[in-house]
C-alpha cells in the first residue's frame, strides 16, 4: 500500500472535522476524496500531508508510519488549490525551486527538468513569469513542481477549481495521463462529482467528517450506499420517492398497482435513475410538470402521487405541462432504501414487477 489511513480523527476543540476515517491507496492508484463543501475532505488531505496534526489514529506511507512526522519527512509532493507560484521567478525557477532548496546537484536538476518539460510541454515558456501565463499553463507549472520532486505519492487539493469548464476537461485528462505514465499514487480532493467519476480508480465520499462510501466509481452510480450518495452522484441525481402501503404490498400511490408484493410500503423509498425511465404507451400513470432542453438531452419532470420524477430522454422532446403519460423501467435498475436509516437494501424483494 502507498497510503494507509487507519481510524484517523481530527478535532478543533469540540468541533469534529474528521471522524474515524480509514482507507488505503494502492501503488499507482488514483483515489479521489469527494464531498460537499465543509465535509472534511481537505482537512483529511492536510492530515495525510502533515499540515495538520492528527487527534487520533495513524497514517502510513509506503509502509512507514508518518503520523507524527513533519511534511518534509513524508516523501510526498503536493499541488494546492491556488497555484502558489513565486511571481518574481520564471517558470524554470518555479519548477526547480524545491530541488535547489534541498541542494540537489545541478546535473540531476537538469535531468529532471528535461523530463518535466517533455511531459508537460513547457519548453517554450521556461523564461516566462507566472503573470504572463494562462490559468492552464500556471497549473501545469504547479504540476511540474510536484512531478520534478519524483515522490511516490502526490496529493492534490482541488487543483482545477480556478479553471473554466473547457480547460478543466482537458486538464483532468492530462492529470490522469501523467499519473498513469509516472505510476505514482495520487490522492485528489474535489467537490465535483464529474471529476471524481471520470478520473478515479476509487472514490471516498465524505459527509460531515465521515466516510459514507469507499468504492469504485461504477458502484457509486449503480449501488449507492444510501440516499445521500444516490443524490450526490449523477446528473440529474437519482429520483427517490416514498412508497405507499397498499393491500398486498408496496405501490407508488394509494390503491395503485403493486410494485413490490408482500412488503410494507411505508418502510421504504424507491430510487431510480432518470436515464432508466422511459415514456411509453403503457406503464405507471404520471403528469408532466415541466421540462429542460440541454441539446443532447431533455429532462422531463413528471409527477406521481405528488412526488416528482425526472425522466432523461435523448435529443429534443417537447411535452406540454399537464400532459398525461405512462412511465416504465427495467426492474433491475431499481434501488430500494430504508425510509428511516436511508440505507440501500442489498437486494430487492422477490416478485417485483416492471414499471
């Protein structure tokens, strides 16, 4: 394991920033710590880096416990949310600054610099100052400063948040390519679920200082641990609506067709992704309440028993408010959540019917 975090907690007085967090990063793996603002993800990254002290628990890097070691003894490199470049130094001097401080021999510095320039395409900008560069180029310089250290682990704290959407797309592909070519372990913090789903080998999702789910990206989409995960991952998020108790089982509305025979509908909520719902000639009756056209897709809002469901359809589809439609779906795409605990049931009850 490149990194092992075991039962790590961090408190600021009575405030718990991180609570009993445990996960590991394998060699050459890109792990993303994901979550909303204030969930503790950056604090957790800073604990790994040694920029914050651990209240309890241990941290191991490359098989060595580093819980009480300062940052410069942990054999890591880090890229911050702000580029943190020296404005009076050239690109070249910014990249090699850390090596010069550590008194790395000049010949070795030039060897490493040549490699970084080749990886990041910075050869024609070495004499430029940061103020002369675009946001994307400045982020490349920050990446270069981390790469040239040749550490086995790199930590990244929302490095793309200051870039526009188009540049973020290209930079995240660039970071993934670099990480795989270098074979380094990487921990990447973000609040952006798209970054997490497209970049990560594994995702750790946090909420209120706790890890909610630690899993591969496809399981976050197909097997969310609870309703929070189901709503956080996916655009638009998973539809989650309460079921009703009716004679013989659970339905979407009182007296409606039974969806899950033999269970108490009041105890459960139904989850289904918008892209797994189809508008058909037969199925569950619903009423259209609105729509959003996004070019490649149209999101159609429908209502069943006072609860909204979003249907994602390909291309442009115009449906007037108040139109009565029927919705259908593949039963294997459904999720069932406990209404009290919000946790997903590992398996659906037998006898389920197609919508």
